[in-house]
């Protein structure tokens, strides 16, 4: 597969690393304006770095766009004459709908929106996908690409903003929970490195337990909470302090902000 990533910033580089580590591309073009920060990626051999988006589009079949929303329209305008029947356009751009992409490229293009997260660089992204009518025929291909770097779910486009909050911003929310648990562990006597190790692996185990067992979180909580024991004491104190409520409110605030950005 010949893949171009247009906009090799935080997310674009994470996607590139994920694809390169999983052996998912025969050749890869990475574009950005200042290439000095990504020179190390040339070590992979099959990677070409360029500031010329047109060169990358002409050389690839699968085009993954990971630029800031304000740059996306002008970039699409600048490359649209190069697009052919086989090109698959995959956009990771937040709040830039399929209709808007079609208004620039035309509806007769394979257009897919993907919402991955930065864990894609370690093969653990939760990636949501949707497509225009034509792109529907390439959803299997897109799922195959992103399944190599984690887990995918095909969703209707009207859920993409919610998916951005839960999956893309979600990485930051979980990081903050891991950091807070780490701080608690330090207060209980572990050094900082040990504390983070304990927090990370416990978090990892909790997620794996649900994925493998298919259980509801409360079922697993019931297995841990000894009556009158320390777990329920801790959980109830967290809830008195608003743990679930603050997480739900944070998710909704994040969603409201995306909706505002989209309107603006
Ligand atoms: N960072 C994240 O976790 C996620 C980001 N997104 C979306 O992905 C997009 C990119 O986000 P980030 O990687 O965080 O932004 P970023 O600012 O780190 O990366 C954008 C890159 O595009 C490059 N660029 C700007 N103009 C260009 C042009 N004309 N041609 C080629 N490259 C150009 C910039 O130099 C920069 O390296 C955004 O639209 C964001 O909403 C979506 C999901 C997760
Ligand atoms: O914070 C943001 O707005 C972008 C979208 C999801 C992740 N980063």
C-alpha cells in the first residue's frame, strides 16, 4: 500500500509510526512545512519526507490528512486536480464534515473520516470510522489499516464529534486519571517511578479484564469490594467528591466545545 500522510504533526507522526511498526505500507510519504522535526523517520527506509503535498498525493493511493482544520480546505483545493479513481481520502480533521469535503472534491471520491487517538503510535488506538456513499466501498480497507494499529468501530457521521471526545480527547482524560492515581501512590510511600508503574499496569489490567471477559465494570467492582473493606471505602469517598459526576461533566463540556468550534 502506498500511503501519504499530509500534515505530519502530533497525530500524523503517531499514525506514521503505527503503520511503519505494523509493516502496513510498501511506501510512505510524510508532508509538513518544516521537516527538521521528523528527519528521524527517514531511518525506516521506505519513508519519503517532503513539503510538497502534490508530490505525496501523486505518489500514493491512500491519503491520510492530519492537518489543523483551518489548513484542510486550502490543501484539498491545492491537490484536488491530482485525484483519481483509486485514491482513498481519509480525514482525521476534527469537525470537518464529509459534506464539506465533498463540496471541494466532489461526491464522486472515496471519502472516509477517521477519528483515531495518539495511542496509534503503539498499536492501541480506538479509531472510529465513517464514509460518504462512495467511500463505503473502501471502509473495509480503512478498517484493515486501522485494525493493525488497535481497534476500530464504524459509526454514523453524526456520532463523530462524540467519538472525538471519548476516544481522541479520551487519551488525555485517562492520562490525568493515571497521573492522579500515581500521586496517591507516592503519598502512600512509593517513589515516583514505581507509583506510575503501578498505576499504568493496573489501568491496563482493568481495561483488558473488561475486553477479555465482556463484563460490566460494576461486576468487576463487585468482585473487588469486600464488605466493610477498604475498596468500597475509597470508592464511596471518590463518589462523595464527585468522581463520576466530574467525568461525565468533563465529557459533556468537551463535546459542547467541539460543537462550538464546528459552528465557528
Ligand atoms: N492530536 C490528537 O490526538 C488528535 C488530533 N486530531 C485532529 O488531527 C489534526 C492534526 O492534529 P495535531 O496532529 O494535533 O496537529 P499538529 O499541529 O501537531 O499537526 C499538524 C501538522 O500539519 C502541518 N501542516 C500545516 N500546514 C501544512 C501544509 N500546508 N501541508 C502539510 N502539512 C502542513 C504542520 O506543520 C503540523 O506539523 C487536527 O485537525 C486535529 O483536530 C484528531 C484526533 C486526535
Ligand atoms: O483537543 C482537540 O481539540 C483535538 C481534537 C481531539 C484531540 N485533539
